[in-house]
């Protein structure tokens, strides 16, 4: 087979059909790597690269705006350059649509909670924040996006990461009999209703409806089961808190501690020795961190438990974890009120 592929490969690489802003040697090495390490058909890859269209909008999405301030809920009404994260996601519309999703998928959510020990409201929050319950899964051609970010004009400091994701994407398509040309996602390559990156899709997505395929676009069963499996594999502790309150104390100490890692590494006993006490019962050996957020009333501090850190394994932003937590609380409270 390879005796026929290599002449074709040499011919194309000598006169590349793909976009001119791709380095010939980089593409050549990538195709050879995929063939050698993963037995991937070179002809298929050459055809995919020949069809690439550079998406200029990617640069706009990735471009940082240093003049803009991102805060939880502390924007001044007159500050046009401040983004209020809470108002983006913890909204009445997200709660209303979340309750609809809960009602329509109640049996699947119960099944996932029973198997993976992940609360339904947390699963729903992730889907709502990531894709507006499936209404926004992305319009960027994923192969072109990942190729651009790893081998093409949009290469940056995370080139190695996106190259790995391009490899995973191609393997994902082969494993699930998907056409790489037809798959679309976010500007960073995230896929489906839960916006899994390709490596997460391959490692954590599950066939939750037993139809022998994993579909994160059209199967709510697979979406729900996959989000639950992701949280389970990252160590979610069932019926354990995400955040706990802190009694009024030394503000300077709270500010200092909140600037450290959100990974829970400090025992509660150590915080107690600094005069920082929880409003809830916590075992002195439990490891915690301290999270600060800006509310309209001022700065608020909480002890963050292991479950807060687990949410950040989905997205490393502390603000994202706060959004998932508080939206899930709103959903749970709204559902309880409806049932009463």
C-alpha cells in the first residue's frame, strides 16, 4: 500500500495544494507522523490539507483585550470596559431553559446520577454554560481550526497542545466513523453540547444509550453520561460541598490566602490557626483553598472544597467554576420550588 502512497505524497508536497500560509515541512512531518504512529491514511490527510480555508475570525477570538476587566459581579454600571461574568451565565433564561432540559431528560439525569454520583443540576449547568443547552455548538470547521492553530497561520504559545488535539481529533473521527470535513466546533476546537476538546472526547465521552456510538451533538444520553463520567473521573465527591462560608475575620489574611492556588492543599486546621473559621462544620484535616469574588456589596470569601477544584478541571477559570456552582444552585432551588 505505502509504495503507492509515497509517490503521491512527494508529488503533492513538491507542489502543495494547501493554503500558502502553512509550512510545507511541518505538514509533511505531521502526515508522516500520523501514518507511522497511527497508521493513518496519508492520502486522506493530503486531501484534508488541500481543502483548508484559513479562518481569519480565529485571530479576533483569541486576541486579548487588556483594557477589559473580567469580574464576577463587581462591575460599576458606568464602566463599559468591565465584563460581569455572573450576568453572562447565572441568568433567568439559563435557569428557565435548564429546568426545561431537566424535565425533558429527567430519567437520563437520574440514571447518570445513580451511576456516576454527579448531581443533575451540575450536569445541566455545564451544558447550559457551554452551549446554551445545545443551541450553540460552534460554526468553525474543526480540522481547519486545529490545523491552523498547530501548523498554520494562527500558531501561538499553545502550538503543542493544539497539535495534540489535531491528532486526537483525527483519531476520534476514525474511531467513531465521523467525516473530519463535516465536524464543526468552537474557535478553539471544542465539540458538541458539552464542548469537549478532542482528547476529552476520546478519554471521557461514553455511549450512554448503548447504540454503539458516542454522539455529543445529537444524543442527550451521551452528553449527560459523558459530562457525568468526566466529573466522576476527576474526583467529584458526592453529597459534599463546593464552597463553604467564612466567618468575618482578618481581611488582609483572607486576601493573601485567596491569591494562592485554588487547588485545595491547606488543611482547615491551618486556617483555624490564622483565625479563619468556617460558618459550617468542616473536618480539621480536610484540605481547602480560599476563593474571593466581587459582589455588588463588596468582596466575598469562601472556603473552596475538592469539588470546586474538580469543576476547574473542566475549565481552569475560577469564574467559570463559580458560574457552574451558582447556576446549579439556582436550578436546584427553582426545581424544589416547582415541586412544592
